[in-house]
C-alpha cells in the first residue's frame, strides 16, 4: 500500500470517479477475535472507521456514501451481540450528531424501522431532521435492511396504489418500482465495496446495484483506512464501464 496521504493521492477530480459508493462493512468480529477481544470491540472500532471514511469522501469526489450497518439476517446473531450493536447505534447517533451537522453531512436511514426500539427510531428521525439541509456528503445508513425485504415492501406499496386506482398497472415499469424503494431519492451506486475477503453481496442493494462495479478486498473493515478507500476509488476510475455495450 502506498504511504501517500489521501490528499496527495490522485482521487478528487479523477475523470470517471464514483459519485456514489456503497460499502458492506465486514470483518469487525474477526478483527476483534484475532486480537483476543470480544466481537463488540471490533464493532466499536468499525464505527470509528466510518467517521474517517465519511470525512474522506469530499477529497475523493464521493458525494454519496451508503453503508451496511445491520441486515435483516443479523437478528440471528447472539442476543449479546445484537443488544450491543443496538446500543452502539444509539451512542453513535448521540455522539456524532453535532459533528455531522457541522461537517455538512446529510444522514438518511434505509431499512424496516418497525422492529427497532422506539428510542433508536426517535434518534434516527432526529438525526435525519437536523441534517436535512446539508449537502457536502450524503451518508445513508442501512439498519435492519435487506434487499429482498426492501423490494417486497416496495411491491406491496405499489400494489396498494394499483388497488386504490391511484396507479395504472399498464404504466408500471422499472422506473415505477424505483419510486417505492427506500433509496428513491438517491442515485444508484457506482461502486460497491465489500471488505474482509468475502465475495458475496449479502442481500445488499440488489435492485440498485444492477450496473455497479464491485470491489471484494481482503482488508477487514476496522483496517479500511482512507488510503485503502482511495485505492478502490482510483481502480474504479480506470475501469471501462460499457453498460452492456461495446467500445466502438
């Protein structure tokens, strides 16, 4: 890995660089266990890494950052880990709200909030409200999110509008469904990064990532520095994206 600082790397203003990066933040538990620590120690380290990456986004020309914090499948983990993660989410919002506002970060949450406790839901609502006018970086946090669940909820809402006569089924196409997704106000991701050496998408942004580029890297999330982020951005900028076409 290069020893160059992020500011000196060829990132911001690189032609063809990604504007929207989505990250499957994997490896917190293994990072902690390799150090003889409980898994929650790794999740706390991972939360600190989020702050660094959000701050680095403007230097790299990244306007939108979407992170996978807790999936619909993560409820299968031990009660200790799930409770610890929910407590971490609450503390993250409480501790970071002031800085996120000051640094121009707009925060949105995607996923099904109904299973989350009321205090966490209220904190999520408050953070979205106080950052709603920010434009420097758009941070989207996926909590209790699953791509199939999102599409299922979107189809249900769409079907309700059809049943009420508010939507003509003959006009329904892929752009129609997009309007019902959690991410309806966001552009599709250009680049999806998964850390920790796993090469699967784990039910993340299934609809939105149809034409995204993927980076599967060995780095565990707590070790995912701004320099590693810059390397991913630069590799993306060198890719030839044809969207099913061919180069003339």
